[in-house]
């Protein structure tokens, strides 16, 4: 196995960093993430070189037209984990396991495809969303050993780079209809718990009801609680409507009034995102019984 200098080769470095952070991607997805302005053969050569150096590996999905799915090796995770752009990254234990990659490919590749919808739309609009601004599976504890782990945390800056703009942070949940609508809707309650959660530090009393809570947990990570986006896939239009109805019902709970007031919740189909782009009026504001579609700009209201 050839050992490489992680500071050499900006394109190679970004390719490895993306694979480590995203967990997996097809050749075509990686090409669109990394270098859409060049021929895909250049991306294939880059991946072949990283594979020869022992930093990445691949599996082939025969049921998907022999699609190649790339993922980092344990050595690749070790190398990239030392870079400042991935500081604090905690990869799952099975990130380099071929069987785990194969079994998670359906969901993992859909999450990567969702990232591409935002990345490509930002490029078209001249706004700022870099490949590493999509961070899958960030762990957020809510006490008693439980945690909220979004499919991704998105950073997106509206407006041209160097000019005036506004920053969006969003938790993104990608649903492929592999669980029932009720279980999907329960995620709204989980995020409300995270929003209200204040950790108890040993030896310190919890704040009184009329006191400001200590700036802990998500309050240390984010100036504001990130928006909550549900991206729905894996079913037809009727199934999408059923799942949005479930989200509407969950969010309408009177106990979640403070959460609804502070945190915009939106849902859209992945098909609409890919066809029209996230900035188009493809989002349903939750709760909103009229089911009207709103534009991306509502996130900055």
C-alpha cells in the first residue's frame, strides 16, 4: 500500500474528504460534486489513483446497471481525519465495511443525491454551498442516552460570495418511504425535544423556569436552531401527500407551539428538488393545511 502526503494534490484531497464525510457516492455523483466542468474520465482516473493508494475502495451494484459505489477505506478515514476541514468528524464504525456499504447504498446514495441538488443549485445561482458544507449524521444528544442524528446538516449562504447575504443552517431528513408515515412524523417531536433540551452538568442545578438556560449543546454549535427540511422519495405523488399529511398532523400538536414558532419546517419531494432546484416553490410549509407551495426564500423570513 502506497502512503501519500495528505497535503499534496488539492483535487485528490477534496475527493477523499468528500467520500469520508458523505460515506459513499457513485462515480457520476462524485464527478458532479468535485469537477462538473471537466470530462468524467478525469474523475475516474483520480478515483483509480486513490484506490491504488489504499485510500478508497468500491463495490458494484449489479441491480443498478453495474453502478460503482465508492467509499473510504479505514486508512483513508485515518488520513482525512487529521485535516482541519474534517476536524471533529466522527465516522461510523462500519464506514469502510463493504457489506455495510452495500446494505446502506439505497439510503446513502439518495442522501448524496439530495446534497447534489443543493450544490448544483447554488452554483447556478452564484451562491455559496461547498461540497463540505453537507455534513451527514451529526450527533446531537437529548439525554438518557438518546440522540437526534439528522441525515445531514446543511450550510448554505444566500447571495454572492463577497457580497451581502444571509446564512442558512438546516437539518435535512431524507425519507425513502421505508418506514410508516407515523414513524416519519415522530421525528418532528424528536427535533422539538432537541430544541428544548438543556444538558445537566454534574454539580450544577438546572436553570429555573424564568432564567435563561446555559448556552450548551446545540446552542454552542449554532447561533440559531437550524431549519428542518424533509426530503421525500421512494413513493409516488399519493404517497408523498400521505407523508406530508402525517408531518402536518404531528407539527400541529399544541405542545410544539414554541418549536413551530422558532423553527421553520418544510417538506418537498426529491423529484421536485432535482427537477426544479431547491430555490423553486417546491416546499410545503409545515404545518400548513392549505398545502400551498412556497419558495426557498421563506427560509430567510
